[in-house]
């Protein structure tokens, strides 16, 4: 790349890979660049309006959204800006409800979700959902990740989030979100503890079964039984 970067935001739009922000040796970047695999070249695009690192990005309606992160002197950001490749311009949209860094961005059913992250001494940050038509953020009903950093992806029409467990710092949990019921569910925990990880969905793997949960066909039934048991115990307590 033209700039050395760490803690940057990355997104894929069209057939280009975009790298935005980040920092190196105490210098924070507002610059952004994109990679064209056909020419094997990086080229600068318009810089962001803010220096920003330890942030995340996602693509919604053929535009790139970058939310939160640090600016200069470890200032926490709640600003969000969007890049239009047609005009080569960055524009601010409505601010997040909470300043946050180390968060994850993911697009799910036409909305942008910002999840996890941290803000000063505040460890518990609610998930926020962005409506591009109304330019508004809505706080979600539950905290999917208790503290620190998280990563999110969508698969099988469910949004999965991997992050630090609320009760055990040495384990990493996975949760999934059903937007039809507006509810979070606990998924099977990761086998290995990880920090600062990244996740992605790879489609059409010929040997996907080698990596799949062996009892996947029973997973939803197991989840249903657990939710039913929790509901029954709650009713009994009343």
C-alpha cells in the first residue's frame, strides 16, 4: 500500500478492496486507498474527514460506512462517515449514540449494525442499528458482547458475533441474532481463546462439511429446547 497502516478498516466494494485510516508510529491516518486485483495496484481515493483508527467498516447500498474508532490523542469517536465511489467523496451521517473503539460493523437485512467495542471505563455497549433512509440510529434491546472487541458476520440469515465472554475473560463466546424476533441467542463457544481476531464467510467451499459443527442439524432444536426451559423457569419463579 502507499501508507503503512495498522488497526485500519477494510471493506470490499465492487471488485475493489478498500483500506481506510489506521495508524503507524504515533501517526493517525485519514487517508484511504483501494486495490485493483486486475492491475495489481493500490491507488489513493479521497481522504476521510477524520483521522480514525481501531475502527470498522461495512458496505451498504454500494457505499462504504466507517463508524467510531480513535482519532488523535486517543479521542473516542461517535462519528460515522460514508464513501460514495461514484463521486469519490466522504460524507458524515448521523452520529452513533455511543462513542466506541474496537467495534465491528456488519450489514444485515438492509441496515448497518455497529456492535461491541469499548469506551473509557464503560465496558457494556449496546448494539446500534442504522436506518439509511431515516438517517437514524436505534439502540438494540440487548448487549451482545460484554466488553472489549468483537467481530460480526452474517450466515444462514443470522448475524453471528464473536467476542469476549461476560463471565469468563479467558473464553470467547458466540452469539447470534434473529431480527424477526429481535432476540439474541447463545451459540456454541469457540474452542480456542482469541484476541484481536478477524472473521469472514467463505461461500461454496467443496469441503465445507469438514469445518461445520458435526451436530448442526440438531443445533436449532437444542437452542429451542434451551429457550423453552428458560421460559418455563421464568414462569415458575413468578
